C-alpha cells in the first residue's frame, strides 16, 4: 500500500504509473475485506461477534466517507491547490505514514515474541 501511494504521489503526467498505483490500492481492499470477516471468529469472542462486525463495517464506511475530507485537509496543510496534479500531494505523506505503521507493528510483534 505504501508503494502504491508513492507511485500515485510521484506519477506526475505518467498515466501508466498512476494506473498501476491505483490498481495496487484497489485490489488489496477487495481481498482484505472478506478476510477480515473470515478471521473475526478467531479474533473476538462469540458473544461480541455482532458488535465487532458492526465496528468493522462502521470503520469501512467512516473511512470511505471522510477520506476525501482528510485529503482536502492534507492538501491545505501542505499548501497545495485542490486541482490537477496537486491532488496527488497527500499520497507520499500517506505512504510515509503506512511505513511508520508497519514499523510500529513489526517492533511490537518482535517485543511480544520475546
């Protein structure tokens, strides 16, 4: 996902790189969503299944609803106009945040394994 965000952010006028980045962002979501619901019985107790399922659905919908607003805020924070190639300005920041999140997960898993 981080690589895809960097590809989108730095594609510029290159349609092939932009399309490849968009495909890399779009396909995993369709694969991960069913996997999350498949793993819920092993991750949450049976009595909490309805609540956990609802929270996952709320999270998906919350993200889809607010992502354009957050992208707009990020563009304003970066001082980029909301038009043309400047709309890709937040994507390198998103990619960087995904790398930071991945590092945090890696470090916490290594500490938990010890």
